[in-house]
C-alpha cells in the first residue's frame, strides 16, 4: 500500500524536483497534500511555485495549502540570492492555472492527521519547520497519527547560510526545536549527506533529454548560473533525498542520534548539535542519515522522472 504523506515545502529548485519525484511515484507514495511555508522566498511565492509545479506534473488532484508567513520568533530571512527572484530560476514555468485550496496549511495538516489511522501519515518537510511546529502546538492529539517525519534540515558539520547552520533550521530554529522534541520518529537529511547527492553534468543532460516538460524544467533549473560557484561539479539535490528515502531506503546509511537545536540569536543560531558518538548519554530523537549511493540515486531518479508528462 502506498505511504500516505504530506509534503511541506518552500519551492525552491530542489523542492521542485522532490515534488516531481513524488508525483512520478504513485505506486509507493500517496501524496495527500502540499503545504507551503515561507523560506526560500516569501509564502505567497512559495505557494505560487507549488501550484506551478503541480501544473507541470499534471497533478491537479493534489491540494495545495498556503501556510505560515514567517518564523515563530525571528524575522523571515529568504534566499533569492541562491534560487532567483521567483525561487524557480531556470524552470521557465508559466503562471499557475489554479489557486490554492481554501484554509490554512496548519489546519490542513491537523485535519489530515486527525482523519488518518494511528501511524497513518508521514510528514515530509523540505523547508523551515514552522507549519509542523504550529500544528503540533495547536493539536498535540495528532502526534500519534504521525508515522514518521522525514525532513531536510540541519548539518553535522558546517552550515550553508552561516558557518554554524543550515538554511532551513537557521530560518526558524524554534520550530525545529519543537519538531525534534515532538517524540515521533524522525529521519534527518542534513548537509552532510545531501551535499553527497550531486547530479553530474551528464545526468542533468539526460534528465533534459527525457523528452517531457518535467525533464526540460528540471534541466533548466539545474544548469542555471549559481552564485559563488555553487554546484560547479554538478548540482546538490538536498530535498529530493527525502522522497528518495521513501522510495529506496537501501541507498542510504545513518545512525540514531540525539540532536539539539540552538535557538539563541547569536553566531550559533540554528546549529544542530548531533551527538554522533553518544557522548551526551541522551536518548536518540532522530535517525541521522550520513551517506548516500549518489550515482544509483540519480540513475533511479532519471528513470522515474522520465515517466512524467
């Protein structure tokens, strides 16, 4: 039976690829909804982008809900300098053909979880964790319905927005602290593993040669000029690792660890301290993925994306 999931996202090029991979995998994934959050760009634009990607995948059956406008405590910081003014630089997608579903994303998460059986929904956040934190605070009764949370965020080493922090956790560290403390199983994809998931230039070219609109858009996003030489040897695919893990868990390795999130407004804001060697003697709260068979991952991803319209 396909795994019922909700994707919470702030598209973003690699978010777009993650969504398309989920669209292309109906045999394994039952995507109940897409919820949007402010992150790479403000939430109005992330919602527009989710609708544009939904149109690209011809999946109008999946509702898109607009979510949190900003973090729980800190002012919003965005990343147009990486993803472009509209968040999807290089995709060349038209305006969306439809609008978001009525209602707030946080309420949608609550309602979908309440309607599910115990351990019935997997949450897949690809951006800041604001919507999940709000849902857990507003409706803690939904927690037993959450089978697991498979998320992209954090880092075991250096960050990518500051020396200490990865972008998603830096933007809303208080939300991340709530999620890591929620008591449900978590699978964490931090920079230590996602920066191993590099699509080679040859693989990106093969995606573009798939002959479908999705392949053309993905190729455009992954070959666009990027600031600071990012992706010079290929393009890291952070968010698609989350969906790939649901499809092909055998391609990944990691270990159970205790993860703490720094919420102070200093140079360590958003740092994820991962007790890799158990020094703190704390019970693990996440399975931290540390290695991926990247070549095989992208071979399978290319094959799957080629099935889209």
